[in-house]
């Protein structure tokens, strides 16, 4: 079945540095790839997504890249700030009906 | 719209008791999803509805679990004869159209602790 692998599981960076989180998926038919941010005690919040007809999408300090041939996509956060500290999840669709999630990356940004 | 609401936020129950959680989705959203999340893991799919029809249930959803969405609006998730292994965060999400095409809006979850 569909599988999404995410790494690293934890990531620590200094404020102002960049952070990169990578995911791979198994279903070559997948065409929508969202990223969610989950803060303590809250539900996951959609922060950015990308469709398979583009290779990169940016939104201020956040960007997502997609390599359909290699079946992987990445989240890039530049100029990290302490408020970026959270758990980040990638996801990929199963038959367009629902999403399967990665295991998460705990990002810590130190001042 | 206030987003997806879940109630209660926290529930502590004794093993063997029944519990029921409620989810109110975004009003325009026709799809509603239930996920379970354990510590250090990503959300795991349990079941989803399109309007009032329950279209799919995961194998994770044992016979002790039942979900309803009687009028295509709010949904309830009931766990009967709770076990310690049921302790988790139960997340509800909704989407306008197929969640695999448009993504979800999640609620804040209900944290269940079975003692």
C-alpha cells in the first residue's frame, strides 16, 4: 500500500539558519503533497502544499520542492525563528480520497 | 466560521468504560475524517464520511469503535469497552471535496487517557 517516509525525525538549528525536511512516497499516481505544522496541544495546520504539475512553490520563508521521478518532496524553511519550533508532517494521498502522513519531524530553533 | 471544533478536549476514563467524542466540521465541508495520533507518530486514518455516508473504515478501527454523521453535519466517534491501548489523540478533519486533492482542516483533537 501507499507509504510515506519522512526524515529526519528531529532537527535542531540555530535561529536564522535554514531547515530542510524530506519525504518519499510510493504511489506514482499521487499528485498532491501537503505539509502540516503541529504545535503542542493543537491539531495539525496546513502550511503549504504542492501539486504534481509544478516543481517548486514558495510562500515567504517556506518553500516546497517536488521531484516526481524520484518520488520525493521536501520542505525548506529559511531564516528560521523560534516560533517555527514545532512538529512538521508531510502527507500524500491515497486514491484522492484521503491522506497518509509521515511520522513527523520535531524542529527546534534555538535563539 | 470558527473552523473544526472537537469536544471534549481531554477525556480521562477507566478501562472498560464507553466514551464518545464529537466533531463539528466547517459547515461548507462535505467530507469529514477521523484520525488517531499516538505520541511521536503521525496521524493514522480511522474512517471518513461524505455527507452522512461512511465511505471507508480502516482495519485499525476495531468493532469497539463506531462513528456516525447522522445529518451530514457533526460526527461522533464512540469507543466501547475502552482499553489502555486506546489512549491517544483523536483528530477530526474536514474538507470540501476529496481530502486527497485539497487537504484537510484539522480540529484541535480530543486527548483520551484510559487508566
